[in-house]
C-alpha cells in the first residue's frame, strides 16, 4: 500500500536494480510520469527496469505460509506430549510386568490366538503415541477440538494396571 504524500515523485535505487517509484498522483501537474531507465534496463535485464517481479509481491492471504500456533497451544502440546510420553513408558512397564501372565492366558487360545494376543498386548504402548500424533495431525487448525481430543486421550489411555497394586 502506497503512502500518499504531496512531495514530488522521486526514484530511489535499491540493491541490484530494484527501483521504488513515486505515486503517479503525487507528480507535478506539468511533468509526465515516465519510468526512468538505467544501463541495466537498456542491457535487457528485466528486473532492473524498475518493475517489481511478480514473485516478489506477496499477498498476505495467499502467500501459502502456514499459520503459527499461539503460545497457549504450544504449551498445551508440550504438556500433553510429556504426559503421553509418560503414559507410553507406563504401558511398557505394564507390558513387561504382565508378560508371564499374558503368556499363560494366551496358551489356551491356540497358536494363532497366542500370536494375536501377544501382538495386541505389546502394541498397547504405541496407542498413546498414535493418539497424540493423529490428534495433532488432524486437529492442528482447530485449537479447541485439539484440546478436547488430548484431554479425552489422557483419560482413556491412562495406564490403570500401573496404578493398581497387586498383592503378590
């Protein structure tokens, strides 16, 4: 956006042939508004004739830059990222502690059932990582729903077996 002033039009030379020209409405009434040419423009340099290349003009709405997250969203992601990391560690501890019990239970379900049960039992720790990454990926533009998804995941994925004390 050009600033309107009553001063005469002037040409200011910037780095490597860029020229800022005055507004046509601010030229004196008797002087024609003609662009000034220099040696580089006469040599055929398209960027040196005072015209601004089209890729240099950036529209703030369509420049393709991603929106930045607010400070509150970044703090929320940090807190819940740490919480989900602790949940992942907790589920690995539970999986290791109950490995013998799970093997005994899976023994009665056949070889195919044993394999499936072991895969699901050891895949449980990755549920927290998968929940966090999918919530951030799919809801990154909606801060409210991202917060709801992270809180809901923190409740649903709580490693309850780690909190229950067994009398062994």
